[in-house]
């Protein structure tokens, strides 16, 4: 072979259960709707229903009831229709307008949401919920100043709700009104006292305004109030660095170490400091101290290594440092799957495939729940051509993630290469179901099935699989090549085989396997001179160590009358591995022998 790459009762029980659940939900909805009718609709009657007839009142209530029911059931389109029927009776009903605005807002129909929410507030400017919805719509549509103005009014009526002040500040910030936002911050501070979140907000605003001195004063005030809180020193140090005050920043880092000698993050800050002063060796020493520190969260260490992953692609010095840090990481955190995972990523990228496999195996021993790691192990086994291990890894992955199609196809491929053809077909047929609408993947399943069926001489099933594969993916070069080759081996449909082999080479040029197939089709069609050219191409593209290609070349030479040279290539073929079953006889009898 040439390797190319009772049941009805259970349904009734389920249906009964679903029906019971639905009926319960419906009863709850009915109760809620009655509650809304009594608490909301009739309350509004005092204002607007004096002007309409009793029949209209009843129609309004019925429509509102139905709208509420449909909304609670999630049938928003029907709800909108019933709410609109309400507006035909009472077009200024603030509650209906609000409900419509809410539905449109949830559906991200912001133009409609804005229209109805503005009207609801116009008709009832006392209702806080109507104003809050309108402010949300303003924010979502980029009308930050309008939202801020509305929050100013909201805080007038809700002066003790601090969240509304922060919403006011945020919208002013988004509107670019930094001075106004700071004034609101000062107002909040006067009312509620100093708080961390407010100081951080002011610091960010001052940075935006490029007033670093004012930003520093905000953090200094926090340090004065909380002198043992080291994160404030770190924030102040960062501001100093932004202002090119490196000496002052360094003194603050030393202060942090005095307060918290086991603070791991300070070493990261110091590393950044030394990096900014050009002292790269000191910077790396601080990073190593950070990595040896068990108090520093592994996620912070992984973030640093991700930066190294990017930098090391262009600078080998970063790669050497990264591997030193990785070794520290797995020593300090031996039972953390994340540590071994990122180490494995670096090793794999560095083409240390065997070592990376050990790390990924450690990952799945600690945490087997991540499919992506299992898929990486599958890829590694395939690259290592360890098909026994590949089959085992795929089967474990299938047990854990039975709906993932990739492990099935790799398992099928491994079994084909291990000559376990029947079980290969079994696993490929099972996995094909999970390819779903992924046509390229489905084509790969069919291509592999074609090869497996061919090996057990079920040629009808093999041909059918390849035909379906090529119908789905007419540019699948592997399938075109393999199907062509198998037809040639059977001396069947040689014209079609030639056409497919030619197309495979057009799709994927300079592929020695594909060139050999095309050359061999030409040989079978007795076009020996062209066949020779294509086999020579194959040998020039790494095919000169392939016993099959070398034997093919010898056969062609024999047909062209170059007897001595053909014998030379048959002997070369034998030295490179196992050729055809007739190779030894060709050499012994010094003549071409064909089946």
C-alpha cells in the first residue's frame, strides 16, 4: 500500500413532564398578569381612563394583559402588537410606551427604543425606571451628554444612591467632559467621603487631561489615609515613571518591599523599572525573583510568558530567558496544569516535540477537561509517527469528548497505518456523523474510508467513498491522488485516473507522491517518455529515498530499453526499503516482471 498521507413510554413521560412544566409556567403568567392588571393598569385609569368609554377600558385591559403574557413567554413580536393596540386606545400611556421601549431595547432596535422611551418620560417624568431606561438608550446610541444630563436630574430625586453618580461621571467621561466629570467626583466626595473607586476615577481623568501632578495628588491622598496599602505606592510609582521621575519611582518600590517583603508583584514592577533604564540584566533578575515567589499568582506569571512568547519570535535572547522562567514556573507550581501547558507550547514551537509531549501529558494528568490539550497531543503523536500512541490518545479523547470529530479521523488514520482496517472503518463511520455541515472535514472522513475499504479489497465501497468525497470537495488533492493510484493498481478507469492525478498535481505542485502517481498512470497508459519525466520530478522533490518511486523509475527505464540502468534503480529501491513483492525477482532475473 502506498501511504498517503419501553421507548414509546419514555417519550410519553417526557412529553407529560414538558406539558406539566408549561402549564405551571402559564399559571404563573396568568397570576402575574392579573397582578399587573390590578397594580398597574387600574392605577393609571385615574389619570387617563376618565376620557374613554368603559368598553375601551376593557379592550385596553385585555390587550395589556395579552401583551404582558406574550412578553413573559418570550413572544416579543406578539407583545409589541398587543401593546400597539393599547396605544390606539390611549396613545400617551407612559407604561405602555415604557414596555415597548424595553422590548425594542432588548432587541437592540435602538432607534425605536429611543422614540418610545423619550415619550414615556415626557408623559411621566416622575418615574425613575422610565428615566433609567432612556439614559441606557442614550448611552447605547452614543448620546453620552444627554445621558449625563438625565443622570443629573435623577440624582436630584435620588440623592443617596451613589451608583447614579458614578453613571453620571462615566457618561461625562465618555462625552469627553473631563472637567465636568471631576466636578461631579468632588461633589460625591463631599457627600459620601473619600473612597478608592472615586480616587481611581479622578486619577484616570487627570491622566486623560495630561495633568499628572493632579493624578499624583489623588493617589498621595489615598497613601496618607492608608499608609500600609502597597498597591497605592505602586500606582504612584507608575505615575512617576510616566512623568520620567525614575528616582522617585524607585524609592517607592523600595518602600513597598519594606512593607511587604514577600510581595511578588513588586519584582515585576522593578523589572519594568530596570527595563526603562536600560538595565536589562537587573530587569531579568527581578523577573526571576517574581517567578520564584509563591505569592505571585500563576496567572500573572503566565501573562508575562505570553509576552515572552511574542518577543522571542524575533529575538532569541528572549527565548533563552523564557525557557529559564518556564523551568522555574514548573518547579514552583508543579501541580498547576497551566504551568505545564505553556511550557509545552514553548517546547512545541521550538520543535522539541518529544519534550512538549511530556508536558502536555502532565497537563491532562492534572486536568483532563480541556479538549484543546488533547487535540495538541493528537497532533504531536501524528508528527512523531507514533501511531500506536496516536490510536490510544484518540480513543481516550473520544471517551472524554465523544462529539468532537477530529479524534475519530486521526484514530481511523492511525488504524489504517497499523493495518487495523476493519476497526478503522468502524471508528471512521462513527465519527463521520459528527462532521455535521463541515464539508471539508466530511470529505476527509470519506477519503480515509476510501483508503481503508481499498485495503480490505472492498473496492465498490472504496470507490463510492472517494466519489462522494470528491463530489463534496473537488479540490481535495489527497483524495484525487489516492483514488487515482488505487485505480491504477487495479488497471481500472485509467483515463479517469490520469485526469485526477493531473488535477492533484495542479492543486498541489512539487509533491513527490502526487508526481509519482501521475508518472505511474502515464506508465500504465504506455506513455513511457512522459512517465519518466514525472518520476524524475518526484525524485527531485525528496522522492529519491522512496523505494516505491525508485522501483517505478527502474520499470520505466526497462521499458525504454535502458536495461542496465533499470537494474541499478531496482537495487537502489531495495536499499531504501521494501518495494513491490516482485522487486527481488526483477533483480535476480534482471528483467521487468509485471503482474
